[in-house]
C-alpha cells in the first residue's frame, strides 16, 4: 500500500479530530470561555507538564546511539554473552554530561563529565555509568549529598560559591586526586568526542567456571585527547553554551562517527586481599604498570536520536543494571549508587521508566511488576502478578548465579581513611602533577589560583591555608607555585623552591 501524500489530521490525544486549533470556544465573540473546550484544557494541561524534573546531577547532557563490537577474547574472564566471541556486536546508547550545572548551563564549564553507556544485550541491558575521570572526590556515599550541595547554589545569594567548594575540599583531603584532575585542562574537555571515559568503580567479571576477577573499565578516545584552556573554555561558554552538543551532533551528521576503544584492568581476589591499599577505593587508581590495560572492543556512535526529550532526556542509567558475567564489588561508592540511581529515575520518570523505548530491553523482559504510572504495553495482560504460581508465569533461571563472597567483621561505621594506605591522599595526585608536561603544570597552577581566588568571607584565610597544606603535601613545587599565585607568603628551604617556569 502506498503511503498517503496528504498530511495527517490533527487530533486530541485520544484521537478525536480537531477542526480549529486557533480559536477557543467562547460565549459569543467577546464573551468568556466555555469550560467544555476540552482540547484547550488538554493542550494547556500538557504544556504545564512538559518539563520533567531535571536530574539533580548530570542535568546538561548529550546522547547518541551506536554499536559496540568485541575485538579481543576475554571469555577466560567472563561468561557474559556479549563477550562470548570476537566479532559480537550490540546496539548501545551513550549519554555525556556535565555534573554540577543545571540543564541550561554551558557544557564547557570546568566540571567532570558524565560518561554513561547502555548496552542492549541479549541477556538484558548493561549500564556502565562513569565519568571522564578514573577517580572521584569521595570514597563513601554518605558524603555524596553534602559534596553535591557544594557544587550547586549557595542558600542566601543563590550563586555558585567557590568558598563552599574549597571549604569542603579542604576539609576532605581524599578529594585531592580528583580536584587535581578537575583543575587541569582535563576539567575543560573539548566537547565529548575528545575525552577518555571510565567505569571508574571496581566491578567484577565471572567466568564459566564461576570464578570472580575484579575489573576496571576504560574507554580511550580514538579522536585523540583535546582540551580547552581555561580562557578558551570561558570564551566558548559566552560564544556557544551548547558547544559540546553541537560538536557531537554535527560530527555524527557528517558521518565522522566518534569511536572509543574499551580496555580493562583486572585484579585477582588474591591480589586484592594483599594489595597495599584498598583496591576498591574510588579516590585511587590501579597502577597500569602492575595491572596493564587489556583491549576488549570498540564503541562507535553513529546515530543522533530523532527526538532529544524522548531519548536523551528520558534515558535512565543505573550501575545496578549488570548482566550475567558482570557483577559488583565492595566499592562503597558503587554500593551506594546501586540503590540511589534507580531511586532517582523512579522519582524523575516514574516506576515504569524502564518501559520507555530508550531504556527498554529490545529482547524483552518478563516479571511480576504491574501497574503504576505510565504502565506501557499490556501491563502483563491477564497473567498472574505473584510468584510462585500455577499459571505458567515466568520462573527462575537456575543457571544464573555468582560465586559466594566471604564477608566478615562487625557492623560499624568504619573510618574509610583508616588502615594501610587509606589515609594517603597525596601520593597519586602528586605523581599526576609530576607526570604532567611543563605547560600542563603551568595550566594546572593557573587554574587552581584562579579558582581559589574566588574564596571569600571571614573564613577566607583559614580555607586557603588549609587547602594550600594539601597542595604542599602532594608536591612542594606545586604548593609553592599556588601560594605565590595567591600572594600568600610561605617560607621554604631554598632547595625546595619551585622552578621559575612554574611560577604564575
């Protein structure tokens, strides 16, 4: 049958044709409106509800569909069907975002970038929800809400507050590694195509023999890393607040499909038990010299969604969504996100958010969850909504399951900074600084000085001195250069003075 060339007829949401979409019903030409003008009410009511709550974090984002292709065999590590053989391919969706800004903020702000991936696998959807950094500001999820509040708006002035940020960071030295990355030019990436991505957390892989291996996921951009300088980022913010969105969409529309290579780092359970610091600490990386990158596959983004709201805005990711062969770890931050992310999506989108096309498993699902707002499809039809039952409802898959994990110890609120290596917040950020090229070190110092110059109020000197102590502990030259840039007098032995090239 040939498609009609005539335009579709305008109707109400229930399908009733509308013959006039320009004029409301009124009692006479100049009289008041009639309550019976249902279409006006429908149109107005929907308009009032067009905006769903924006994400508390990661509100400003861009997304695209693509494919993931397995290029290297890791079946000795995982029984996940996606990785069953080289050449396997699955459809996927990616969403990139800033973290602290609102939906209307600029996407070139100095901020970590969310790097959220949804793999539509035959064993269910796998969400890998990380950032463009391998670490994070905190190691215990109970701190997350307080940290995010410091990145939002100050209660009295309703402005972003450098004083709040540096006050919090200076009181939580575990944040120093992530702050060092944030203050470098990696804190202002050139769009989303030119940055690496990380699962950040430690996860686990389970193989066919039911053996567990700890794993970290890395995605290295094939476009090459490219960052804005602080000045260029501010200029682009004024010129185009949606630069990263334009850059991603334009590249895909031109057929210049961005690609990333997936790598993994693996650690055995025995290595984890004997490691010199807690390997599940999200504020630290695993040294690649000891745990080298192993190539796994290629991710390509090749399709821009036809409707931003339906796909990008309603995309819902949760680290809780793993598949058989991929599991969790004792990473405290991951454990907190397993619960908090689905809870946030149910609040924002409703209990049936996983029925939305962008979130739905294309291979189908079967369970006993019924009803609630926006119950799409047949809502389970006439089938039972309880288990067990005698009416051919879905049954348990006894072939699934993971190896047991030994747990020990007393229930308590343990200080995450106690224990071997757990209170060393300075070695890794110091090493990161020393690995930087001189120009990158200068940019880092310049950005730190610019950001800390925004500290104000009666506690300015206290907060500044406290944070300077952290920079000094990470690297003396870094601390001296930042202090000099802030105009803070510090006396140090001559042999420890910073090189002139680092001065701001």
